[in-house]
């Protein structure tokens, strides 16, 4: 893209078109000549470090294809007047907006939606790790949602290509307070387990609707990760879970949120070797969803047994296993919203 084309698309980077700040640049709403609605990221400054990050993000995003990663349409060249990235526009804000921000509404993010957000985000991060890439800034502000509440993980500005022949990358800690792996912060050792820690914080946000850092909370609870670990260890999870999810009244929600909290606890271990891999986290989340479907299936079977007289005169119902399989496929399949 030419600088002029993107300048026109954003109405000369009109401040009223700002839709967010991401990592190392301001993001603007734009409309291209061909009618496409896009998000244009404009760097804060053009020093060497920013250019390096810019080119790094382009290199990573242009070769990654996953239904839960934001799509990069293109960019300006590094010799352009300014360095600009052009992304698909994701219309429904961030997970942070919906949990505790400007779009917060207890009716929209039901527990099934939150569990799907967790699974899809974990899927995207597991894909990155399988590609030897660490995101390095996993947080609810970087998890975008489309109008169907499907996840698009964004902002690879702090990403680093992860050498396949190394166990860690030594680099100065970057990231967002409240999400940074404590071992990474102390030892400057970046591994895929650093993303796992950050994702643990995201899981706690999804079950609590609380911010990762809140200075208005008690000093021991300012960091949500500390609060969560303490509540889980002290068997007071009910004090952490968002009341609107139905933890106290819905046994299904209580089972699933408890399992997700236990998984988050494993992700938030101080020592990285004690944390699961992102693939293990993904499998665990899918297992939680599957297990609940199995419980619901068993409940249906119990009802059928009670109505055994009806079974003698009616055709047998579909196999419970096939019912679960159909439900799982339809729930877990994520269409590529880019079309």
C-alpha cells in the first residue's frame, strides 16, 4: 500500500477514527478504494527499534494462517514516509472491552461464550508455538472478537521468532504488567511457557471478569494472578468467579469454572517447568467442554430410562455418542470469518 492511499483511507489519520492502541502503534479505522474496511496501525515513532519490530510483525503475520489469528492484508515499505500495517477490521472490540471495559454487559459473555473464547485463543497460541513463535504479549486487550464472538488474536508487535535449536531466548522483559511471567522477568529467559503464564491470567479474567491489575483492590490482590492463586489454594473460588455466570446456582457452570480455575492455577506456577504446554492447555479446555457434553448426555439417558415404557412403542433414539459428536463438532469448529 502507498502512504497516500492509507492516508486517504483513514481521512488523514483523523483522531476520531482511532480504534485503539496496539503494542507499538495507534490503530485507525479505514476504508480502502476497493471498499474493504480495514484497521491501519501507525507506528508511534520511526526509530530503528520500531522499524525492526514493524518488519518482524510483517514477516510473522504474512506467513501464518489460522482462523483465530488476525489477517494482515499488507503494509507500506520500510522506505515509506511512515511504516503502516493494514489488517482486517474486527468489529466487536476486545475481550477486555466485554469483560470489564466499555462493552461490558453481563448478558453477552455467557459461560459457553467465555469457554469458546478460551479454547479459540489457546488454539491460536498453540499454533504459534508449533510454528516456533512466542506471542509475548498475551492479554485480553489483544484478543479481538468478531460479531459472532469468534476470536482473532492480534498485536504481534512484541513477538520473537523462537529458534528451533534453543530452549530460551535471552532478551529484556517486555509485555504488560499483570501478565508477565515472573521467571521471565527475573531471569530474562523467554520461552513458550511465558505465553502459558499470560494465558493463565486470561483464563482467570474469563471466570472473574476482573482486570489483570487493579490498584483499587487490596494490596495482596492488586495482581489478579496473586488473587487467583490465593483463592484457589484457600478453596474460596466462589469469591473469585463472576456472580453473573451462575456459579452458585448452575451445577454445570460450577463444574466447568472449577476445572478452568484449576487449569489456570497450573498455568500460573512460578516455575515454568511446572506449567503445561499450550497444546496441553488446549487439550484440557477441549476436554472440559467434552466432559460437560458427556454429563449432559448422561442426564438425557437417565430421563430416557425413566420413560422406558415409551421406548417400547417408539423407535430408539439416536446413539448418545453420535449426539455428543455432532454437538462437539458444531460447537468447536470455528469458521474463518475472513470469508
